[in-house]
């Protein structure tokens, strides 16, 4: 039987630090801005979360900077549920 492989792409969130212009972000990349952390819903370049028109097509707010542990836990649970 021949070996068959399939590329799955990104299967886990990956932190990418502060959002930067002219950077390619892939689905499930997590970036931060001054006020929020966002998770990418699809691959994108130059869609600044919270700023660029229609940014919601590419990004989902994950958690507000300075959030409590309970808020962070709830945001992570919601992100995990969205992936399932």
C-alpha cells in the first residue's frame, strides 16, 4: 500500500507578539495590540485588528489586556469551542 500524507496546516494557536504591518498572519495566529489580544480567523496581511475596515473578517478579539484570570480563562474556553 502506498504511503499517503496530508498537510494539515496550522492546527494549534501560535503567539506572534505585537501586530506589525506587512507581516503575513496565518489562521490561529495570536497577536496583541495596546488593548487586546486577537486570534486570526483566516490568513491575512495588513488587516490591523480593531482598526482596518472590515478587520472582523480576519480577526476575533480574544482577551482585553489587563483582564482578570477568570476573563482570560473564559476567552480561551470560547476560542477552543470555536475551533471544535
